[in-house]
């Protein structure tokens, strides 16, 4: 395995592909998984806040950011196995694990596959239910659209659902840049795999570690009701609703998001 470090950025050869990731700070490991169709840079405010106290690992999922693109269909279990292999490569046995949206569903899959390694869960703007038949069709159709049209039309269409219309212009520009920089083939593979994800609702009732559930008040993709349902299902959880934020509160309202995460990690 090769490992090239530069200012906290590195690459590792795991599971037959090259994964790009950030690795900053020392101490207990905090692993943060980005959503679709983004990359690890969505966690920049959290890396800046927590690298003084934790070893913060931010992978680019396969198909995204600087990691290899693998066309076809990528199941959530494949993403989870990549994360486990990367952490093995880094010599990290246990860790707190957080994710946003699709990243949150990958976090749930990680808990299903290797929950004994996870010390705490952060589930941000995500939901645990399996896809409906209509949802499956929608994700498959979107996958074909992205391959056919590229990412720009989709990014233009959904930008102000990803972030609130009143979001800071620099935040909106960052989110749009992440979306338009994503490989259409990588994003399509994730959409096809995500359409077939399992239902995690029963599993959440059996989670044995503390959890933080976070959601933006104005999130149209994963509304507050979804977060409340996860909070109710989890045996030991804290719910934090971030005001004046949509689907990406960690970028839109980093001070409030980081305060909730710090309180959770301290506990």
C-alpha cells in the first residue's frame, strides 16, 4: 500500500482502488463520511475545529473527490468495506463515526458490519428506511441522467435544496463546486447501489453506543420528522435541530453544528 501525505491529505491503496483522504490531528479517531454528490471538503469546518483534539479522518468515497471512479453500481456495503480497509491501513481500531445524508446511511451500514469498532455515531440529515419502489426508479433514472447530461444541470437544479436559499454565498459556491466536480459515473454508481440499500430502522433500536442525530430545520430532503424518528428509535441518542440550515448544517451553520458535535464527543 502506498501512502502519500501532504498537509493532512493522503492516498491509500485499499480494496483494489486508491482512496484519497484527509488525516489531521492526533488523539481518538473521529471519522467523517461525506454525502452525495460531494467530497471530503464538506467537512472543512469540522476538521478545522476538531483536529486540535482528535485525529480527524475524512475519506473521499470511491467515485468522489480524489478517489478512484468505479462505474456500475456501488452498494453501501462496498463503501463501508472501503472505510474499514482504510482504517485498518491507518492502524485505527476504534473510532467515532459520523456521516451526512448518504454518508449517514453508510455509517449505519458500517455499524451493521463492524459495530464493535464504533464508539459513537453521528447521523446528520439522513434517514434509515429502505427505498420505495418509486424511489428506486427515481434513483436509477437520475443515475442515467447524470451520465447523459453531466453534473452541472443537476447541481443548478438542486443547489438551493442542498443549502437554504438564504445560505451564505461562499457556502453555496462551495457546495456547487463539489457537485460539479464529481464524476457523473461515480455518482451514478452510488445512486444505483443506494437504491438497493437495506432498511436500518430495526437495527437502530439495537445500537449499543451513544448517538447524535443532527438535522437542519429547513431540510427538504430529510425533514426534522425523520430525525425525530431516529432519535426515538436509538436507545441512547441526542437530537439537535440546527436553525437556519437546510441539508448541510455543518457548512451552513458550522458554529452551531460544531458545538453540538463537541458536546457529544465530550460526553
